[in-house]
């Protein structure tokens, strides 16, 4: 019996090649999309779950409260906090501070800048960054101990055993390699290639042990298995306030596995954070794409029902039960689904490199991995069977219900429920139009941000990420070069200023209010290089000595301080008095997700780290060559690390850019699959109305009129889909736009473009069947009546 069913299924597939191909292609595209999306979603949800006891690991984070300002969440904490928590609260078994840093390493003729971290000894007791060489209990015992990744071990030492070898650190001293750890997995929120003792960082920095008022370090803890986190959070909440008079900071424990997709956007958070909303959206999109693909299968199967009506009648006449027919048709659906899954896996394998590029991931199917590959294969087979059963359920029930007496006389006993079929198509196009609305909105918002007047000039500005010891000489050499317009330096990145303080006071300030103000140290060349406009007063002079007590405030800071005559007014910070010499027009120093905040610019050179170089737009390549040549001349031991400021700015919105691109791709796929559904419905309706169309032609109806007759129903379906999709799209996209402090207003043009696009695509889709029906020969159609 099974062999017979298989023969019939193959025969039907080969007999109706075109419709079989459309069915298989629709399911293949749907399954390909779903697999890609679910690989993306599974990867996002897997972050930090590879650690043993991940449910017991937490990051300590802060909520800061300032007068007239919303809660200010911060991911970094004071240096003494983690040791104090371990000492004072028995529920906490291990605690480690983590500071991320880039440092230069040299081994013989090899010299590279590497990313790594300074940590406490408990680090390897908290996290499962396993050592393949060395003892994790002793690896960080000495201040000059260094644990490197397998990648760095191969990079510097090849096949040699690196344990016990010395490698030069920042051109000054040797570090002893005491361990080699496995490379940090890509789904870790922390990314680094080496680990060294935090005591190394703390040399000459007493703030690491005593300063409770400065947040600059990430703190992690691991609790005992029986710890009540709600109770523990209540206990530790005021730990900073206990040790820092006037503090407005509460702390709490953030679960490790919530860091990557956490809903709170922390200041100074680790880069690469995901977005839970996008994961949820893409999960829903995957479900709808699969549903759309199944709907297409139903539509196409029932559209060709007349071709199989006599088969059903004959099989029932010779004794086949309805259940046997249902099993047969479901079996055919599952077979088609399994075939589609095989093709989908091939497509996924071909598309993964491009998908990884678009999504910024490094995904793979992992079918060849031990254990994981078998689970993946079983999951794929299960998904194919489920899809086949879902897609084939309605056709199987519908086809098996035909009455032998009716179909053998040349007519089926009943037709598929037209309301149900049309509702399915409306659902398809509603989803498609919502995706189009999302695509247009996301693209428009990103275009708005990237072209918005930021108050700074980011074009043709080269940024050096680290400064050498001779940065003043280097700056003067650059200014003498042709093609270099201006040069400025800063202690922070111009589009991501993190430093802030509540310690600035001024005459008239309310002593009972604590106000957060951002701070940035710059030199005299910074403001001209960034083309920041001065609304009042002047910018800094070239003499750091003469302006060492001068500050420039932005308009938002001026509004906060309430000065009527700001020039010449005094501020106090760190027990030193400063004089306001200028007011800068507000400019963006963070992403457009956040509003412009109060900012004070100082002219102090202790912490300069970034150099901004404005180059002539007509000679960028030559200018870059000159910059690198001068760097290598004056800083031969420092790696040249430069980028363009506009690229760094765009990187702030890399997640949104990737989302927009993926939206476009999946919107296009959803429309393609929906069009297959329309094609199925057009085929069905044209088949049902063939005689009506032929009679109309006999009575002189023109082809254009007949095309309109067949197409108007589809136009109505798309219009209904449009009406339903507008409020859904408006609600979802306004919710997404709320994450931006500066955003577009969704006008009617967005919805008009989405609806018009769907309608045009739909009309193109149904035109083949409509024109074919309108052009049919009435004599052939009516010959048997």
C-alpha cells in the first residue's frame, strides 16, 4: 500500500510539473527563510549560556538618580565594589572585576595590538573560559602573569609550547605566559584574547581600591545555589551610598544571560549588545513566513482539485475509505515537504555566507558536529513533517470529501470554501504589507539619522584610536603637511562621550539637587576640527597653560545651570575653580537614541587618547599616507590604528542597519511567497469561471473587460489587507521609533508606498492567469456542453 501511494504521489508530481514546481519552490523558499531566521534567533538566545552554572552568575549594575532627570542606568561600577560584596555578603561566593583594554605585545619581530582584560583571581572560578594549558587556580598568582587564547598562542608561538615564555608588554616589561585558554566563543558578551591580573592595572592607581565615586570597571559575582536574589538585591542596594557620601546610586544584580538581550540600555555597556525586540520580531516573521508557505500549498492544492476529483471518486468506488485518502494526501504533502527541506538546506548552505555578512554573524548549520549535528538533523526532519502535515491538512480533508457519484458525472460535489481561501490570502498580504511598512520606516529613520545635522562635521575626519608619547610633535608635523586641514585631540571618542560627574557646582546651584553633567577634555584644535559652533564667547587658545582653568559649556548645560551672563561665570570641580569662556551650540556626542545632555569641555591634557585629523576631501589617500608615515616615524613601536569618524558614527547604528537589510530581504521573500498564494487563487478562480468567461466572450466582451472581471477580486483582497495592516504597522513602528530621541514622523506616504507596492506586485502576479482566461478559445471550452 505504501509503495502504491508513493507511485501515485510521484506520478502526480511529474504529471503536473509546473504546479509541482511552484508548490515545491514555495515551501523551499519558506523553509529556507525560516531556517536562516531561526539560526539567527538561536544564536542571539545562546549568549553566555555556555558557562557552567550560568544561572548563578551576575553583573553588578547601577541606577543613578539625578534631579529632574530620568533614571540613569550605568554598567560600570567603582573599583572597590566587587571585593566588598564578596567580603560582606556570604551569599556571594566569588567576585571579579574586569577592565577591557588594548595593549601592545612584542615577541621577537612580531608586534601587535591585542584586546584583552584585567581581572581578579576569581575570574576563572566564575566563568567557564577553560584553560588547555596551565592551572586556572594559579594562572594569575603573579602581577606579571599572562593567560593568552589559543589564537594568540598560534599567532606568536606557532607549534611551540608558550608556557613559561616571556612576551614584551607595551614595549616596557616582560609578561610571563602562565596559561593558554580556549578562544572566547562568539556568543560571549565579553570578547578578549588575553587575561592578566588586575593588580597590573592597579599599579599607581589607588582609585582601584579606595575610590567609591568613580565608575570605570565591570563587576561580576557568582552566588551560591541557594541564594535568594530578590533578598540579596535589597541587601546590597545601598552599598555605594554606605561608602560614598552624597551618592545617588543604587546597585543590583543583572543575570549574566540577560546582558546581551537585556531591555535596559546601560551607559558604558559592552559593545555588541543585541536587541530583544528584533529577536521577537524575526521569530514572528519566521512563523508567518512558514504559515504563508503552508497557505500557498493549500491554495495550489485545492486550486487543482478538479484534476484529482475523478481519482478520488474511483478510489472510493473500489472501496477506499476517507481515512485512507486523508493518509495518502497527507503522505504526499509530507513527501513534498521533505523534498523541500532537502532543497532548503542546500539553499541555506549557499546563502549562509551572504546572510552572515548581512547579519554580522558567523552562523553555520553544524550538521557535521558530533551530537549537535544529529540534533539539528532530527529538528529539520521534524520541522519538515510538521510543515507537510500543516500544509496538507486542509487539502487532504477537502479532497477526500468528494462524493463518487458527483465527480464521476463530471462535477465535484462541492468546492473549497471561498471565504476561507480569501481569508488566507488576506492574511498573507497583511503580513507582507506590515513588513514593507517596517522596511520603509527603518530605512527612512536611518537615513534621517545619518543625514541629520549633528552640530559637528564628521566628514573627512580621520581618528587615531591611541596617541603615542610624542603626540604634540606628531600633531605639529601633521599640520605642516599639505592636505591636512586641522588637528585636535580629545580624551574620548567624539560620538560616544561617556565620562560624567555629579561633582560640578556653580553659584546659585541648589545644594539639595544632584545633577549629572558629562565632561570631555580637548585641546585648542578640537573645536575647529569638529566645526563646533560657538554661540557666545570664544573657544580655547593654543596655550594649555593660559586656558587650563577655562571651560566651554554647551547650551544644554547652560540651561541646566541657569546663568543669564555665562561668560566669566565660575564652576567648581575637584576642588578647582574654572571660568566659562564660551558657550557651544548643542551638538551630538552620543547616538540619536539619546537626547543631547549637559556637557562641559575642559582643556586638560592628562587623559588625551584620541586624535582627530581633518583632511582635504580631494586628497584623502595622500593625506592618509602622510599620517601613517609620520606616525611610524615618531612612534615606531606603536601600531598605527586609524579609522574615519563617519564610519565610527555609522557603527553606532550597525544593529539598525543590519535589521533594515534583513527586513528588506525577508519582506521580499514574504511577498514572493504571498504572490505564489495569489497565483494559486488566481488559478483556482480562473478554472472555476472558465465557462462564464467563454460565454461573455461569445457575447462580445473585450479582453480588457474580462481581465478586469478576473482581477478585481484580487485587488479587493489586497485593499482589505492594506486596511488591516495600516494600524498594525503604525503601532509596531511607532513602538520601535520610541527608542530614538530624534526620529521621523510616519506620514501617509509610508503607508501609500507600502500599499501601492503590494497592489502592483499582486496585479503582476495574477495577470498571467487573468489574461490566459480572457484569451481562451470559447469554442474549445464550450465544446462539451
